[in-house]
C-alpha cells in the first residue's frame, strides 16, 4: 500500500488548525494534526515544501522507517516545527494502518490498559470566589480532576483566565498583546485559593494548578512547599524547563508533585528530568513530540523511573490530536491523566469524532483508526486568521514571558 497523495488543510473554525491528509493507492486515508499555536503556517510550509514530496510512493505501512527517515534525513533535527510536521505524518500513518486492520488505534498499540482515560478540566475565574464556583461546576459535571486558575488581586489580566463565561483562549487576533505579571502577590494568593477549594470540596477531588513557567526555581520551591497542605495532584510548569537542572532545586524543597513538558519536542528535552526523577508527570503531546511513535519512547523511558503521563490537551491542538491522544492514553501503562479542554461546537463540526466524556473519563470510541475525520468543505469556509499568544512584563517593564 503506497502513499499516493498528501495535502495540507489550514482552517480556522474559531481558532487555527493545520491538518495533514494522506491518501493511499488502496483508497484509504489518514489525517494528522500539525498545529503549532501562533506558528501554524511555518509547519504548513515545512510539510508542503519539504516533507510531502518525500512521502509520495513510500510504503504507508512502514511507519517506523518513515519516522526515522524524516527525523534523521534532515540535518537540522528537533525543534517544534520539525517535530509537529513529523507528528502529523506519523499520526496519519497510524490512522491508515488501523483502518487497514479494521481496528481502533489502541488495539494496534497493544490493547487497553484501562477502561477509560481520566481527564481534567479547566476551571478559572476572575477572583477566588468565582474560581471556587467554577471548580464546583466541573465536579458536578462528573470530573474527578480539575485545574484551578484565578485572577490575582492587584495583577490585571492574569494569564490563563477566561475573558467571557469562563472560556479560556489566550491567543488574540493580530500582533501579540502585552500584559503585566507580578510574582509576589501571586505567591501570596495561590495558597489561599487552594485552602478555599479544600475547605469547600474536601480532599476528594484531584486539584491541579499551572504556573505557566513564570517563577524562578527558588520561587517555585517556595510555592510548592506552601501548597503541600492542600495535596495537589500536580503543580505544572513551575519554572522554564530549558535548564533541566533547575528542577533539582525545586525537588529539594517540596514534595508537591511536578508536571512539565507541553513545550517539549523530543525525548532529549526530558531525559534528565525523568532519569533523575525530578518530575512526576511528563506532559509531552502527540502533535508536539513527534507523534505516537516518539511519544511511546518518552513514555517507556518515564515508566522506568515511576514518571506518569499527563499529556497536553488544550484547544490549541485539534480534535485529531485529542483522538490520537485518547487511544494512546487507553494503552500506555504508566498513564496519569489527560488534559481536556472542550473545543467550540464549530470546531467539532469541522472535525467529526467518536470520542466522548462520561463520568470523569474520556473514551476514544471503537471506530477503525483514531476515530476523527475532517469535513473539508466545511473547513474551507473558515480561512486562516492570524492570532498570537500574549507576552508579559514585570511591573518595571522587564520582559518576563515564557
């Protein structure tokens, strides 16, 4: 079964997505997500100009060989653009292989390790009281794990807080917006938020929190220690992870579990963090870490050191990535949790899928492949619309955007 054709579909049903569609000589097709938030067209061009010409005529079943060819065949390896492009090819080929076998993708990976994938929702509010109420709304919906983010007194426009009805979309149309970040009031406020949440809901629900890379290592250590009484499921991205040794200092001062990795692209980005057991959850995603083939290697390494998966699953990735991630989550032995942000209804129309939420868990469905398709005619109605993530400065004007 040879690859006969491949093309890129860029669409914006509420936000921008890049999708690779591969068609075979046997009449089967597969799709993969290639979305890179704020840099979508860079990946689209990489695929169109450099990758697709190398795919035509290749054996669609040789997934491993194709992955190695695309990774090792380029002198300039790694990086988010390259790995998102490889991930799109890899996901599409796994989709094709599973369809050819007539099986849902998780069966080809080795079958179920669990009945469903526990997911966590995003609850955010403009202040403490609103955030507590939003957490309660998700618990009532059946979520067993909830990420809590709140506006901070004295800090205007806190990153990670929804602008309307709790909806959280950080990217804005046009050029990047600038905001102000202040660490001191945040460090004082965060423990009060989780004290209020535990007072209201008890110790039962899993509570998570995202720092968005905005602390120095010692500040992150202080925060982790101050949150220990509230038993967080994890503290996410406490400090920028370019310097993996920084997490050693955090580990020395707190037992709050640490999660990191949504901006990681390869196993090399997290090798030391995993081998030295400086983190508890690895958050690399299907689309940004080279596809299912490479994410399996990261998970296998993590399993040797008691590190579990907690894959990124925000709306800056399409339902194609979510579908693939849920098949991966159903299989991977060292699963921890899967992030779940619901897409807008229009996005779900463009990307019809079989996965579903039920009583705190997501289920990928039993359709052959990863279970997600794209309505190309509908997608064509929504052209690319540039949007950028914001940048932050400290009160004195210093750029502090991670």
